[in-house]
C-alpha cells in the first residue's frame, strides 16, 4: 500500500501550526461535506481523505509518529516496540499507539500505521458545520436612508423583512444572523450579509455625516442683506443674509446634516455656500445707475 501525504491532502505545510491545520480542515471538510454535496461520490471520497488526514495531524501523538516515520511507516511497529523495550529497561513506562477502539472508514495505510482510530478522537466525531452564508446587494437612494425604515427582500425565493437603520453608508455591510443556508450535521444556519449601494440623486453632497450645498444669492441681497429661503434635506429654512456678503461665503447649519448610523437623534451639519449671481441683460437705466455707483465708489 502506498504512503499517504496527509499534509498535501489538507493543503498545509509540514510546519503548519495546530490552528492552521484546524482552519484548513474545517474549510475543506465544509467544502466536501456529504450534506452539501448529495450523491457526489468524488466529494464523498475527498471528505473521507480529509477526515483521515485530520485524525492524524490534529492530534499531537499521531502527528509525531507520522512525522517520525513518514515514508518508513512500514517499520513503525518495530521502531515502537524497540522504544518501549528501551523505556521498560530504564524503569519507565510509555504509552504506545495501540488500543484504538473499533474500525472506521479509514485507508489501509491508516489502519496499518494507527490501528483504526485516532487515540485522541474518542471515537468518530459527527462534525457540525455552519450553513452557507448568503450575500445580497441592496441599491437605495440617499433619501431612502435618511430615516429608519423597513424593506422586504427576496433571498433564494424567500421573503425577508428587514429594518434599515438611518445613516447607513455606501458600501457598508451589515450581517443578519441565521438567515443563510441550512447547517450540515446539525450545525447552525449561515448568516445573511447585505452590502448597501447608496446613490445620490439630490442637490446635496454628502461627506461622512455632513451635507454640502450651494445657494444662489442675488447681487442686491448680497450687497444690502436680507432674508432668503434655503433647502435642507428635510425641508426649508429661513436664513438672514448679512449686508456685504461675499461670493463663496459659507454658513453652517448645525444638526441639519445627515443622521449618524445607529446613534438616535445625532446628525451632522449642513454647510451652505453662497454663490452671488451677477445680473445679465441689464437695461440702460440699470447701466446708468451702476455707472453712478461706480463713480461713487472710486471718488
């Protein structure tokens, strides 16, 4: 019978740590688990190989024996007896690799070297695996996520009612536990991961929790001052413009920005930039008045 490279089966290096072996085993076992691959003979064969490799490499004693003898496994029994005799003559005791109870679905190589079942296993384990995680992408408009609301999604033919918190950000991913695929071997259900794509069709620019907008200001209001009405994300507000307001002047409206995710009642700020409009197509009378004003300013 041929030597079996258990490291190759689990796709790990011979220097792999216990944690790395465990991670590799769980990944491959889940991939080839019979419950997830019904009527797939090749997956069933791979699953048996993976379990056998894990029986050896996940237990320190088994792994040591396997590493010690490697391709010289045929002589392992003789080496073990020799070691035990030496230990006995020194007055000590050594626990051998025998005493495995029962058989199992193992290769002839495993049976020959280890006697059937790993001493560290306590019998064949029924491995549980978490169900497959589902991933979904949800496209929303910026207006949709200004307030907390509910949506119904269809995932794998099943309608799921979820709550979308206000302030969720573009590219943000949230996890909803237990809404994924069924587990294998009695394992728990997988989870549902939703990634949000937020499209902005408003006149506001969003940066983190702050909003930015531009408000046109006529020349006369900019010079003389006065009251104007400006749009915010949730309505209109009245603003008082100071006399002599310059083009590009910014004002901050505290708390008029975007809601902060999962922080009830907390909002960013709204920054408004005034854009002074220069009048066009002026009349002859207006030209005269502007000319007179210009003379006053330069005299």
